[in-house]
């Protein structure tokens, strides 16, 4: 496995399609300099599996350490994430 590029805090897992999901979270410590700390991002597609705090997940270009999982997400925020994924799912690399 490659070296961890960043940590995701307050993260949630959102199903996409074809047995994959993305993780939404606040990025911290991005060693590649792409994002400022605290920026809300989503990963590219990850093969579906169980994930928990402290796990390391790898995408095509990045390796993330999962920090604290977000537990207080409202159904409306879940819906916003899902709507985004439905609108832009053609842009995800799978």
C-alpha cells in the first residue's frame, strides 16, 4: 500500500453504483497540497467494503486515513450528497 496522503475527519460513506462507494469528509494534512485543512471533499470510487475509524482506504490517486466518523448527519445532508452523486456520477472514475 502507498503512503497515506491525508486524513479524513467527520466522514460519511455514500453508495454510488457498481458495488462502490465514496467517502465525504473534511480533509486534513494533505501531503500533495491539493486541499486546505478543513475542506469538505469526496473520494473517488472505492470498492464496497466495511470501513471504520482508523482504517486506511486507497483510491486511484490517494490514500486516506479515516479519522472520526460523522454521526450527527441529518437525512437532508445525506440526500444532498446522494443528489450530487446522481448528477455527477458520469464523472467518477470507476
